[in-house]
C-alpha cells in the first residue's frame, strides 16, 4: 500500500488536514463498511439465537487475539474494555488499595488514569514526569507506579519498563498515546491499557487491558463475562485469564470495525507516523516554541491556544488545545501527508 492509497481509505482526509488521532483517529472506509454490514445484519436477522451469540463470542476472541498480537501479549492476558479509563479503573479497584498504600504517578497524566487512582483509596503521590523523580518517590508503601508510556501533553515518552525494573514496583501503563502510535511491547509490564478509538482508528468505546498475571488481580467489577459458573449468592468461579475483567458487551459492529481497522494498517505504519512527526517538529521549530517530545504527538506553545485551534479549524486543519497548559497539540499518523503538515504550518 502506498501513502496515497492509504490516505484514500479515509474520507475525512479528502477535506481536512486531520491531525487529531490523539483524541480520535480517522475512520477508514473498510472500518465503516464492516460496522455498517454488521448493523444491517443485526436489524435483519434480529439479535437472537445460538448462532448469533456464538458468532459474537468468536468475534470477541478474534479481537482479543489481534490486540494481544499487536503488543506481544498472549490472548489470555487481554481483557476487552471500552477505553483506557476502563482499564485503569479495573486495575485500581482490583488491587484493593487502602489509605496506607501509595501509588506514584506524574503531574502530566490524563484524568482517565488519575481519576481511577484518586478513587482507589490509596495515597496518590504526584511527581514531576521525570524518571529520577518517579523512582525517588517510591517508598516501602508503594504498591503501584501509574504512568503514561507517552504523555498526552507533550508526546514525551517515559521509560516505563526501565522504571518497573529499577523500582521493583508493579506498573500500570497508560497506553492511550502509545499503542498504535509507536511500537509497544507489553512484556515486562504488569498492566497496559489500549484505546481503540485513537491511534488504532477503531470505533468509539473500544479498547483493552493487558494483565500480565490475571489470577493475581481481583475481579472487583464483575460483568456477566467474569464467571464460568456462579451461585445464587453471586459467588462465582472466574473465567480463565484476563477475560474475567471484560467489563461488558462490546457492540458487535464495533468489534467488526476494530478488526477491520487493525487489518487496514500498512506494514510501514510506525515509520510513516514517526517521519511525519519529525518533519512537523522541524517545520514548527522555525515558527513557534515546540515542546520536546519523542512520539507522534507534537505540542507547541501559543498565546491563545483556543483561538488558534478555532482559526486552524476554519482553514481545514484539525488540532486541539491541551487545557490549562498554553499548548496546542497536533497528532501525526501513518495517514498524515507532507501537505497536511504544510497546511498546518501555513495557516499559523
Ligand atoms: C494519556 C491518556 N490517557 C487516557 C486517556 C483516556 O482515554 P480513553 O478515552 O480511552 O479512556 C487519554 C485520552 O485522551 C489520554 O490521552
């Protein structure tokens, strides 16, 4: 697949320089077609019958396997969630933390992670997003490091595996801005979240949680999928593997859409995204203050971020503001062309 062929898959790119995959990736035609076909079939055959349920369960396993393969995990380590936020809450609830426990996180995390930390009951220790500061915050009471692999504010990467090894403390990795954007390997990470709707260009409310050792985390929010057998009291035998954490029924159309989105990626997806982000950094550095970063998000300062985002939108360039930071953020994906970048820089 060439870049031109790849771009032709995404209707939105016909009109817009769409640089917003850090929020929502663009939807490709094969993804939309797969979803539409599934919805039409639901309407015609009715959502009923053994065959229907078996097909849905099979679809779930196919998505689980595809997401596992993406990050070097085993399917049995993958729970199908609706978001990164879901994954973070599953982990923090399942660890049964108390006020004596500490979780170490950074000042640049998304609410999808820190909201779950706050609700966990543990003491949340917030430090600068620097490896040494994170390691120095660990005490004998630290039960968890909770870190983004790529910070949503700047695109800067944190050495999450190294921090896990250095501190010996289990790590919950927020993969919302890494999985699909840069190569990610779940091995050596205790928990890793995946957002399907961002860099994987999947449907809304799709995602996953990779759990290295599912049996060691309590099922704190059981859905029907949590059990392989249960008593009238609600006591249950957990299903094998991380499927016990599946928080609920994903619409079959979304499962089909996510599978199609994963199949649509070209082999060179990470190379092109990295090159586009590198080029954008270079172009912007001549004009504005660019925040240092390593991944496919490029953030730069502006005196009126909201105004600039609105002005760029009028020029057909989609970027976003990072509230409270004075930063505007552009997301470069494997579908991003040099013309998209020129359009952004030209409209500044
Ligand atoms: C770093 C980070 N974590 C979590 C989230 C929330 O993701 P989700 O909507 O999949 O819960 C985002 C979304 O922008 C994010 O950037």
